[in-house]
């Protein structure tokens, strides 16, 4: 089986091929969970390191707009890099 990545994710999904390998199913991160963590984490620093516009992340948290798959993956990579994890 070919590994799913950022470049072939949409095509594999459209072709009805498995894409679950692209997502980290061990860590859970929703906009509500991120909002809960805002009081103890520096979300601006996380956004910067994840390559996400800080104002965009703040607006999504304020409005409870869901994160995109790419945003979620980037934030999880930053958390993992610093040995942090979030679960449901």
C-alpha cells in the first residue's frame, strides 16, 4: 500500500483508497480542546511554530470554527516535538 501524504491525500480520498495513515489517531485535538488549553499554553507560540497565522487561530478558537486537517496535523506535530499530548 502506498503511503498517504499531503500531496496525494485528496486524490487517494477521491479514488476511495484508504487515507487513515495520514492522520494521527493516537492524539485528539479539536477546537474545543484547544480552547480549553488556551489558559495554560501559549497558543501564539504554538501557531508560529506550526506555521499558522496567529490571528486566524485566535479567531477560530473564539468562534469555535473547526481546524483544517493540515492545521490540526501541524499543531499536533508542535505538541509532539515538545513532548506534549492531548487526549479526549
